């Protein structure tokens, strides 16, 4: 499909389903999910715990296989990728932010942000410059040489946001990015994440149980027992 309305959809899921089988019992976690996100849009999906949010985001990120349906993101047919291809897709086209920061404890904030750039072959000089710029954008220019243990929870999550953008990805996926933070830090991290992706015209797909995060989205959808619908 090449008409402009479809090419402008940088994320597109068609009839995506997922069933988990545990102890012989089948649980339908995603049911015929349709999702299209326009390039540069901020889409927030809210839902209660267990509604399938992480499963959906992991499928978009090529971290989990679909049961059925198709997933197209930034020119990749994600549902067809093998593990190696999926890793390449993530490294080049995606930025990921999770509830837990996953920073490497023996590396400084600057090095943590630079690491994904090394993995795609960016020079040290360029990676350093980009990482410093991103850390400044999340207000951490005074913390670049700090190790994760020397940072607050909110600061660690801001480093994770900077790291997600280092490879200039088309799409940022965020799974409960403020889930471990208090209200004030949650608001700060959300603001910085939204400002960064909007300032750089990235597409953001964010899933959370926290409906407050949806108030600044371009689109708000809800997952209920695996069924995705408009609010
Ligand atoms: N690997 C798995 N095996 C079996 N069931 C799973 C697995 N991952 C998730 N589930 C089940 O799928 C449902 C949705 O989980 P999840 O996507 O993590 O929801 P959410 O992120 O909205 O809390 C839950 O009922 C969960 O127990
Ligand atoms: Mg989850």
C-alpha cells in the first residue's frame, strides 16, 4: 500500500492477537487489535494491570511474537523478523523506556546514554556530543559523570529517556516510564519525554495504568481485557 494515508502511519497493527497458554489454560491477552499511529504523534494507551499493555508494547518492539496479525513499524514488518533482525530494528528505529531504568551500574550517566550509539557504530566523538546534548535536554548537564547509584530515581529515569533518543529513532516506546516515581518526579519525567519527542518530531507510543499521562497525548486509547478502543 503506497497511498499517503497509509505511508503516514509509522506504526500500524492489523488484527493482532495473542494467546498465552499456562497450565493447559488459554488466556486471550490481545484480541483483534487495530492500531495506527501517525508519524510524529503522541499516543497514550491506558489500561488496568493485566489488560495486556506490556504484551502489546513488546509486540510492537519485536520483543514478543504475535499470535496472529501484522505489525508494521517504520518500514519493518516486525512480525516477520527473526531475533537478529529484531535486534537491528530496535537498535536503529526504536527508543525504549521501561518502568525500571536498566542503567548499567558501572557506567556513568554519559556512558550509559552513549552505549546504544556504539552498538550501531557511531564514533566516540559524535556519541559523546549527542549524549551530552540529550543529558542537557533532560536537565542533567551537571550529572554526566555520576554513576546510577549517585542519582535519584527521577534522575535515573531522565538518563533512560536520554538514552532512548541517542540513535535518533523514529519511534519511542515507553512502558510505565513513570511507574516507579512519586507524583512530582513523574510529572517532570513525563514532561521531558513528551517535550523531547515532540521537539524532534518522533512518534511516541506510551502505555500506562496512570490516566494522568493521557491528558497531554494527541490520542488516548484504552485497553480492556485485550481489546483496544478509543476513550
Ligand atoms: N509470558 C506469559 N505467559 C503467560 N501469561 C502471561 C505472560 N505475559 C503476560 N501474561 C498474562 O497476560 C496478561 C496481560 O499481561 P501484561 O501485558 O503484562 O499486562 P499489563 O502490562 O497491562 O499489566 C496478564 O493476565 C498476564 O498474567
Ligand atoms: Mg505492564
